[in-house]
C-alpha cells in the first residue's frame, strides 16, 4: 500500500482526509493539520482545524462541516444571557472537547499527545498530527497596519477586511510536531488539500524544516477554486490581495517550487495554465462534500498521482 501524507486545514482539508481514509484504510493517511487558527476563546484552547478533521473522520461533523451534528448550545445561550459575545459559537459536546484539551495542556501535556487521546476517544485511527506543539498564530494584517488574530478576522469580523499581509507569529521558533517530518519524508505522495493556501497551508510550511521536506517529496495539490473562485470563504480574495495571480495560477504561485501535479475542478480549463507555470495540471470533479464523491475523487487522484 502506498503511504500518503496530507497537509490539511479547514473543511476542505477535513473532507479530503475523509476521502483518502476511505480508500487507503483505517490507519491512513497521516494528516498534518494547521494550528495557526488556534486561539483562546472563552478561556479555552480552541483548535478549530484539528477538531474539524477529527469530527469529519469520526462521521459526526455538523452540516456546515464544523462542530458536531445535532449539538446543543445551552452554554452559549447562558453566556449570551450574561452579556458575553458569543459570535464564536461552540456547541456543548464540542465544548467538552475544548475543556478536556485545555485542562491537559495546562497540566503540561503537548498538543500532539492531547490530540491523539481525543482522536482515540472518537474512534479515529488515522494519525492526526498538529503541525507543531509550539505556539504558532496566524496574524492577519489589514489596512493601517492593524493586526488581527485569525479568529478575529475570520469569525468575529466575517473575513470582510482586505488582507494586506500575513504573519505567522512564533513560526520561526516552532519545531515540527512529533512525526511530522517523518510522515512527509516517508510518504510516497504528499497531498495538499483543497484548503485556503495562504491561511491554512502557509502556516504549516512556515515551520522550519517542513517546506524543505515537502519540496523533496512528490506533491499533488488540489485547488480550492471553482471557476477561479472559492465556493465558500475568502481564498480567492485573500490570494488576490496578497498579489498572487488570478485563478489557479495563483494556487501554483502560492506553492511555488513544491508541486508536481495540480488538480483543478472541471469548471476550470487546465489548458489555460501554460506548462511553463511548472506542474502538470489535470481537471476532475473536485466537489467532495459527499463522502462517496470524496472517495471516488481520492481513488482517481491516487491513480493519477502515483
């Protein structure tokens, strides 16, 4: 069996993980997850990308792709009654995960150990590796040089602000999480999920040693764009604001020097991306919200890429 490492962030990354897991088996792929979105919310350490992948692999994700299906929000209702801003909504079952994580971290356990424990409790067998156990925070610079935490930009302000620059605070001092470099170096294929390139994947690549490991591997990226735009979220706007070329040329530029193959959606014309841009480009139906579609796409991707 081929070994696969997946770089993942957001809902697109979680759905790609689910598709690959359905094809590769109960203990594959190894999933390296962005932690630049982590933040203290309501006094708790929240790891949105880690939890989104975990819930999706466990088959309990909410209808929007995050949180858990059928969760209640009684704690949020009680906080709102106390005049607390509950824009960042955490369901009651989801809150329990965050409470357990926060307590373990405060007791001195690293994020990777805590994540492995919580995943086992959810029946997730795939290795889910935080990109680093160290503090790494994505900071979004907007007009006037003001810096926002990722969640302030994305959730509290609804990602309406034009992004002037990104900063990955702590990345220069961070170490790759346990197993991260080994998973990438030992993989027959590294897959970059259809995640937002600057916001979800760049924080992983900013950790010393990770980009070099990816550059030495065989790498396929799945574009998050459809007809040049993101279905949800600000990926295309962020890429444009940061000076990347439009459409899938921007995806190639975001991963300059890393890609052997780029998969774009059938809504995009691969022939419009010239060979001199670098990687080979193939088109497929990349809509993978349905688990069966994700499995079919993943099987096709592995056949084409390996």
